[in-house]
C-alpha cells in the first residue's frame, strides 16, 4: 500500500519541433529535478529531424505524444502542443519548457515553494540568457503602464501555473487569431488584465537559448515586421479587454504604433 504524499504532483510539459540538437539537455534537466513528485510529458510537433529517435531512448521515463496536425503558423502550433500536454497531464501544477531551453536542478522545488508562500495561480521566473557559450543574467524592471499597454514578462520556459488556471488560459487564449502573438505574450497579457499584476520570482532558474534560427529574428526592432507584430499585440490586448469588459485607454505606445503601421502598411 502506497503512503499518500502531502506534496502535490507537477507535470513538466516539453514542446519540441526539430530541436534534436538540444532535446537531450532539455529532457535531462526535467528528469533530474530535485523535486521528486513529477512527470515529464514531451509533445513533438511532427519533427523531421532526429527528435523521435532521441525521444524513444527516454520512453521509459517520459510520456511522448506526437502532434501531426500542424498549421503554417508556429505560434498556433506551439499553443496546440502545450494544450495536448495539458490534456495528458496528471499534475496539479504545470511547468512549461521549450525544447531548446533547460532548467536548473532546483527550479521545480524553488517555484513550488513560491506557490506555497504566495498562493498565486501563476509564477514567472527569470531566464539566464544563453548565447552559444555566453551566459547573461539581465536585470529585470517593469514598464510604466501610462506609456505601455502590456507588462514586461519572461519567456515561455519561465512560466509555471496551477492546472485549474491553465484550463482557464487555454479556454481564452487558444484561438486561431493573431498569428504573430506567441503563447507567452498571451499568458502574460491575460494574467495582467485579470490580476492587474504579473508576479516575477526574482530567481534565475531557467536557461533560455537565443538562436540564430529563432523566429524572433524575423522581427528585428523597428523593422516593418516588428511594427506589424506590435500592432497585432495591441489588437490582442483589445480583444482581451472586451472579454474582461475593461475600459479602453489609448496609451502613447498604441498611438505611435497605429500611426507607423498606417504609414508602412
């Protein structure tokens, strides 16, 4: 007979697409966590590289799901994959992890302690930026909302959430609109508008890779694509405000973005 544990179970959901080069590091960082009560779920987005062979080597220790219904938009694919992982999860808490990133060994334990102390539904931790062999801990400061329409937040792999809140997030955010707006932005914006805050745990617990092949390279600051995505971000914020019945306030950022998009597009 098993003795019931007082510690809640967590589900680490890893989403992978053609990241065979980094996949082993990501999986091992999840499996080697000092927090014992966990499961690791890997959702592969129909990779064409060596990813499946790598996943099969870990099949005794992880749950593997392959998403074969891909769209042409990476943002929608990412959300769909995390949703598949959510549906398969058995934990009370979910930890998101993109397969090119990896965790410090004490990440889960540290964040679970934060959940206990704060009783929050969602927590963001700080990333250690990894440029090839260079590691950088950037200082994090929040924006002034009289100027900007959304909060500064940390990447997808730095997000941990209670499962009951994850269900709410997917209900509102899993929509096939705003193709340039990725899941982390959607989550942070929704959390901010609902709770009027985004809680950032001031601990560097996640290694976040900056790759030359990253989709963000398409959105070089102040480029035409960058302004287009920024305009779509404002549209997404408006979409959420309507759902929350929040009064619309035109920030300086939104006004400038609208004007520049009118000129460029």
